[in-house]
C-alpha cells in the first residue's frame, strides 16, 4: 500500500461517499476484522445520524472522493438551467437509471437528475417515487454545494432553487 493513497484524506476533510453523499472524516483508526488489522476512515454523516467505516485501502476503489471544485459546482448549477431530458422508457427503467446516477456520487449526474425531475407549479404533480428520487438528488446536490461554498444547507438549497426557478422564467 503506497503512503500517498493512505494520506489522500485526513480527519476533518469533507468527502463524498457515492451511496450516502457528503460526510466528514472524523478519524482514521485501526480495527481488527476477521483476524486482519485494517486502517479505516471513520466518516460521520450528521444529517443521517450515521457513522461509516471504510477501509483506507479500498476508499478510491469504492468511489469515495473529495469535494468537487467550485468550477464543477458552477457547471452543475449551469446544468440545472438546461431543458429536462426525459427518455420515453417505462418509469421503472427510468427510475432505475436515476437511482444509479444518484448513487454514482458524480455531481454532474446528480444535477441531471434534479434537472430532469424538477417540476414547477404549472406542471403535473409528481408521483411518490418520482418525488422521492427528486428529493434524494436535490439533497445530495445541496449538501455538496453547501460544503464547497462554505454556507449552511439552507442557503445552498436557496441557491439551487433560484437556479431552477430562473429556468422556468
């Protein structure tokens, strides 16, 4: 194991874990699992009240990454202004694709899901599953915008909503 990989993330760093979104590394600790000594990142997801332990050796393989750059955040917000692209596939197939995009941890993919599932007041009502996917994607996007911009989630959500509303105008 190369030293550079182990030290890619440090305690107090914000990271993005694909299946859970933005979390903060609380510590790096050694733990014995099945007779093996493993070095683990201890990641806290405050909003979900969850702590996750990820082996340091597998972090990049799993898809864990640092926060996006402000430039990528700007590109993701620009994506929200685009026209929704909804495929003509059955909802179950589209829902599966949206779920994969959300759990990929890729900010641009998450922004595409938010853009495609966003409804303004004059459009038809969302189904329950559609709204669940939309809210999950919006939450992931908002948390990363907040962490990168250094603002609280409320301010980040307001910023994202302003971009979505400017599209409708």
